[in-house]
C-alpha cells in the first residue's frame, strides 16, 4: 500500500517531462540499444495479488520480447532506474490497469499498474474468475500484456482481435479474455500461448525491428 502511494507520488511529479519528450519524438519508443531493464514489484494480499502474479508479469514482458528476432534482451534492474516497472494496485475505479510515463536518467521509461483483484470488475468477469482460477490468471496476464504494450509505445486499436484493442469501442470483455483462456489447459501454458494478433506483433516490430534481422 505504501509502495503504491509512493509510486504514484513519484509518477505524478515527473509526468510532464515524458509528455514533452513524446511530442518531440512523435513516437513513443523505449531506448533498447542495450538490454531492457525491468522491475516487477511484490504485491500485497489486500490488493488481490496472488503468488504467481509476478511470474505472469515476467511472461508478459517475455511475450512482447519474442515479437522480434532475436528476442529482446531483458534484465531485472533496480527499482530506481529500471526502464519498465510494474506495480500491483488495489481495487480502484473499475480499471484493469494503467501505464504512466516517466523519465529516468534522461530516457523514456514507463510504470505499469495492474489491478490483480478481479472481484470488482463486473459480475461477468468476477463470477467467472471465482469459478475458474485460470480465467482469473488470464485476466491478470492479459492486463499485464496490454499495459506493457503501452509501455513499449503501442497505441490502442479498434480491432477486437488485437491485445491493444480498447473497449471504448464497445465489445465483450469476457470474449476478449476467453479466446486466450481457451488456449490453456494448465497454468504453465500461459507462457507459450500467444496473446497477440498479427497486427499486435507487426506494430511492435515496426517500433523495435533492428536493421538486418526480422
Ligand atoms: Zn490501454
């Protein structure tokens, strides 16, 4: 809880800087000339965090990293300087998650906030999550993937097939999660099942493809 407020305070203070950087560059892109450093926070039980959620967040990062060949290099980094940080936040205003920009050591960085408590996400989601732990984990995992997509600079899309789809266009939340859930027989399957459409992968590659490699 304390960590959560601290994070928001830091983010609030630095939020104006990345906005300026963004408009200068026209495109939000993390500096990946070296390995991506990341920090995945511990969660508290009150936030609905479950053991295994940090692993899910790590898999979500890896899943994006595999969208280019060779896969993106990523290493855990200190909380103060990691380029991508992920925090678990307690129930709020019905949000699944959020990404906030920040600057660290003069470069663009991102904080991702994920709400692991599915109980407040509407009956369709919460009811199913209670009956089916893998559905609950799917919601948490895909929220990590979506918000990390923003951290990498991907905007929302209007195509329901995309992980970067936004429900501002309407649509069926349960179906969005179930299409991934249906690929799973066991928890470990989350790591290999693809959460992406072709367009998601293409959008990532257009930002991070390196010369001479696919
Ligand atoms: Zn979004």
